[in-house]
């Protein structure tokens, strides 16, 4: 009798395991339908390379991976992000914010809630509350209030477009003291 009960239990468990054979695609689709991430990561540290050369580093305490979205896959960083980009001379631009969302198909990111961009080589720092970053063309823009600090100037305004390294920029609706060198005219 004991052997019969064990055999029934084994058959029941085997049937139960085989009936739960959902494919990976079915699970991804279910998570997408329920608006759930396909993965969650903590203490993220990611290094991006191009032809073996480090181009950027990303750090974040929390990542929600929504790459299972068919039309607009994205990664969401709800507890902040720090991104360091490196150029050919290993000069860096540091971008931080308390929230970020990166759309993988377009490479456009929205960073918000105390956004700070620092170019240490150029001695420039931009502070704003929301920023869009087109990583394909290496371009920042915002329609929010901003403050740009340089060695000689502090510029305030609403609306800002700039190259990723902050070397060239358009400051809209701006005010502040701006030093112009005679050779800059």
C-alpha cells in the first residue's frame, strides 16, 4: 500500500511539473501585459565598451528592466543613476539624477529630479530638474529652469540645448553675468 501511495505521489508531481511548461516568450508576454518588469537589479554597475575601449559606466542602486516591451523597451532607474562617459582622451562627463528612464530603441533618456552634469575638463556644471539626452547624437536638452556654472560665469535660464560635453550650448531666457573675452567677439 505504501508503494502504491508513493507511486501516485510521484505520478502526480511529474504531471504537475510538465503542466507548468510555459515558454520564455509566454512568460515575457504575461509580464508585459501586467506591466511588470522582466527583471529587477540592485546595486547595478555596468561598463559599456566600443571595440574594446570603455566608453561609459553606469551605476544605479535599483534597475527595473522593461526590455520585454515590443514597441518601446526601456530601463527604469527609480532610485537614481550616475553615468560617466569617456571620450578618446579619457576625459569624462558625469551625469547624475534621482530618476532616469532609458529607451533602448531610440537611445533617448529622460533624467529628472536634481540632474547634474559635470564636465571637469571644461570646468562646467549644469543643474536642472529634467533633462533629455539623445545619446546617438550626443545632445542634451531641457525646457525647465537651469543653472550653468563655468569658471567665470553663472547663467540662469529656462530652456537649454547643449552638446554632450557642454562645450557648445544655447541658453534660452537667460540672465546672469557673462564674461566675454575680447577674442570671443
